[in-house]
């Protein structure tokens, strides 16, 4: 995987996970095929689901638009934890106690499933058991911490209130939950993919799913042929097939990560702050010593100004709290969040079309939850966890967020089309720069890539037509409405869009 070198930004512009593993080279689909189960998406949800189904004796194919485990999963912070910020007090108020208990039980069970797989399969993936913490730096947040401890305890988690922690800076207090875990996600998933392939499963890379025609069997239209399948699993991070209006019930967010070598002891736990913007910390072994992954500066995708400045603020946080020796890597994460903070996992409208989405930044445990639920659903096994994660649920818990996010998307859709951008002489754009501008009387998305090639595109996202914005750190076009992302040439990076942006006027 190529790294991005951007002046003024620290570290290699590639995730640690991608830089320390080999790239896969599975062949693309070549013509039409028939299978029992088509899993669309080769990230953690897709590979885990396909693996469990193959172990159950099913005929399964994985279809990935780029390379497996190189998208969202290749840019995670890889914390396998059931402590998701301040989630449990929220759940006990927003849902009935039984459903809140399901969330705790399902996520804690996922940790044990990972531990069992690593042990039984002998996977070398830096798996380690550590406690997880949600901490407060300010006294005003202590009540929220204590409420979270009480809620987590009431739901059966091994939670406690602690102060101090092993952080090198003072905190007012923290929730601590024992026996959580972390790992190297690509080492783990590439081992599973190899086992899946050896067991007769099929993996097709560089094959983009474009459309699903419902029926029995369903038909998946790709850019390289058709797949007819009895069941289709949408493990595409954000479902591109969306008769369920997920785009109106989720919003996209991004955050930023630095891999840092520090002087002194590296904290031996996974930490997540209550403050906004949040910060997260976790250790990881690299070249014989632990380094520290420092994350934070979350914001809605396509909004919030310079993304390069977000990296700089994470660096400021790291240098303020630790003695930084060097910064090895930088990367960003991308997560859709449901308005009620519970993922969508199940089969809402069609019994043979299955969905997993909306993990809100906690995809490691919820990927295992999703794989378990979808395996059981396809097998006709009733799983009690499905009551909480039902994608067809009607929830008033996130009504305020639902209205806000959809109003925000509508405002972008209308305002960004109506407001004229400034004029631009494309010759003034340096490599790595991009702008929405008026050229020849028309609104265009114009960028110059690192090779000096100028790209002139229609500025409309190919999902629902919102105007994209330039991401200066990742050098991409990001949609502020539903989070689709495109590279400087307009090629899809993240959905829900499946079609590239349209070139206008050609490249030079």
C-alpha cells in the first residue's frame, strides 16, 4: 500500500496494520457464478461472517471492491472491548434493561470468541488481554463516570471506579472493565481468509458490487459479472442497497490516529476520554517495544475544515501528555453512527438479504456479534440478541439526532448546489490540493494529484447528489451528507456510493 507524504504532517501516511502485512492478490470475478451465500465486503464483518458460515458447511463467496482488509478495517484502532465510551447508562435509559443487558453480553461474548479463535487456530496476531477505561479529565464529568460504572455493573460487566490510572497525566476518575483485548486486525483476518480459501471458500477482489436484484435466488450485479445467491450479506460498512433508508438513520464520522514512540512506560490499557473531541490510547508492539496509538479529533465526514489540522491537534495532545520520541505512522478512521447508538444487524425487509452496519467506532466486537447473528439467521436459528439489533426497529431514542442529521444533509444538498463557489485558475493548484470552484461558468471539483495530473470532476456525490468537499490530509473528495469518499480522480473509496464521480472536461 502506498503511503501519503504531506508536508508538515508527521509519520508515514499509512496505517500500521497495512504497512506491517503483505498485500493480498485474490483474482477478480470473471463472469457469472452461482453460490449459496454471497458476502459483499472483505472487511472484518465480511470475513468473520464468511468464515463462520463456511465452518458450518455452507458454500460462500466474498466479494471485495478493492483488496480485503484494506478499507475501514485496515484503518481501525483495533480495540476489542465491550466498554464503548459512556454507552451503558444511555442504554439503560433508552431501552428496557433486558436489551441493555444483551448489548453487554453480546460484546463481552465477542471478546471470548476472538480469544478462542486465536488460541485454537494458533493465529499470531499480537492478541493481548488488557483492561479498558473510560476516563474523565475534568471534575464535571465524574458523575457521568460513576453512573456508567453503576450501569455496567447492573448489566453483569466486571466494572469498577478507579482513580488514579497508569496514565502519565492526572484524571479525575475512570470506569475500568477487566479482561478486554487488543490485536493486529490484519494478521488475524488474513489468517482467517487463508483458511477460508483453503477450505473451498472463494474470494474475489477488485470486484465492485453495484446493485442487488431481490428474489429467490437474489442476483448481485458487479462490474465483472453476476452472482446468483440464495442469501446475500451486505458487509459493506454502509449499505449501498438501501430500501430500509439506513442513510437517513446513520451519519458518518472520521477520527485520526498517530502511532507514537514515547519515553517512559507505555500505558497498559485501552483508554477513551469523556471529553469532546475525544481521545483514545492503546499500546501495540512494534520492533521489540510497545508504541502508543493516540487517536481523536472526531468530526462529521466532509465537515469541520482542514483534516490536516486534525492530525496536528492529535500530535499536540500527544506531546502535551507524553514525552514523544518519534511519530511512526498516521491514519484516519471512518465510522457510521446510528441515531440511537445501536448497530443495525439482521434482515429487515427481505429474508435473504442481510445487513450489518452502524458500529459507531466499536466495530471489533460488533463485527463478531454481527457474524454470529447473521450465521444464526441464515441457519434459521433464533438468537436472542437479534431483539436489540433489529434493523427494522422504530426507536424514539435518537429522534433528536435523526432530525438534526437529516436536516443537516438536506441543508447541504440544497445550499451547496445553490451557493456559487469562487472562480479558480486550475493552473494555480499545487499537487495535493483540491477545490470546489467555478470553471468556465460551471461548478466543478478540481484537484491535482501527487503526480501533477489535474482532475476535473462533477462535484456531485454519486449516491444522492450532495456536493463533496476536499479532504486535504487524505487528498480525497468526501461527501458531508452520507460519508461517501472518492480519491482525487473520482474513484470510490467508501460507500454508500458505488459509482465513480463523473469526469468533466478531461484530465490534464
